[in-house]
């Protein structure tokens, strides 16, 4: 799968759709969630560990029989 972050394959579409529907502004971040850049830092800050992205998948192809 072409994702840079950890992901988990699921066959339950409910949680995937639920996360999509509860995101009131997809792709947007609120000002309080942003941090000030520090140009004087010797090492870049480490990002917090992200929860795995849920990816819905199902079998595609010829069925039995």
C-alpha cells in the first residue's frame, strides 16, 4: 500500500466511514494545534507516534464455484 504512515487493513467499513463523517474540516488544522517553528534548534523535534490509519479492503475477483 502506498502510505508513509503505519496502517491497518480492516474489512469493517463502519469505523472508516465514521472517522470520515466526524471530521468537520478534512485536512485543516486549528491554530492552537500548530506549533511555532524554532530556527535555533539543533535537532528537529520528533513527531508523536501516529495511530495507524485504518484502510478498508475487501476481496476482489472470481468467487467460488
